[in-house]
């Protein structure tokens, strides 16, 4: 198993509040700014720094390399908002991705408890699918569409597009594992059940 069986996340609820209070962040992803959004991005960057150091210090770097890759990419994106005060809206939107972790965590805890036959697990399986689409796939697709305008430019937006495309690939891989594990378990290799938190 990797570094942590239960997915963790920065304070994602704040991201929803920032978007509600400053709806311009949904449209003016590069220029929209709010103090609460900026502080949220700063706090989230600190979380990823802390978790990265914790993974390395605990000797789990090799087993949890996917977490490290994700954290490094996330930190690179958040630093653009912290040091250049650009794309703060984009940083806040990416944190919506973490809302689905609530249901992923419920799923994992029930698997640890061997409660896959429980009604709550079966209900959560479908709720989890909807939340994954609404708060992971949909925001990522929206952000990717926005950042495609920077293709061919030598700007910060181009760098963030590259980071976003790599994150897109990771999210799609995790989504495919989730589908195979919960809806086609007979197709999941035995070894994957031991290595990936989304397929345990």
C-alpha cells in the first residue's frame, strides 16, 4: 500500500465559499482575485509542502510516488497565484476537485471495515460516481478548455496548461480504476487491490 489509504485534502469547503462570494472567479480565472481566495491558495500550498515532506521523511516516497508527483504539480500551480497574484481563481477552482474526497473517504473506510455488502456502501458507490464527475471531471474539463487559449505562448498560462494536462491524465486514470473496482471488480488485477487506494 502507498502512503495513505484514505485520501486527504486541503480545506475544500472554503473554495465553494470563495466562488459564491466572488463569482468572477468562474470567468476571469487569470485576473479575478479575493483575499480569502488568495489565503486559501497559500494555505493549500502549505498543506502540499507539509504532506510532501511527511511522505519523504517517513520513507514512503517510493510507495507513494503518485502522491509526490501530484503534490509537486499542485505546488507549482499554486505558487503562480502566491508569487505573481495570477490565476488565483484557477487555484480556487481546482480545489473543488477535493470535494469528492468526502465520498472517497467514506468508501475507503467501509472497505477497510469489510462493509462492501452494506446498503450505505452501495448507495455511496453511486453518489461517489456523481460527485467525482461534478467536482473532479467537470471542473478539470472547464479549466482545461480555458487554458487551451495559451497554447503556443511563452507565458505562465502555458506552464499551467502543461501542469493541468498532467493532472487531467492522473484524474482519468483514477476514475478508470474507480469504475473497474466498484462496477467491474472481476477485471481488477489482484495486485492493484493492494497498491491503489481507489481500487482497494
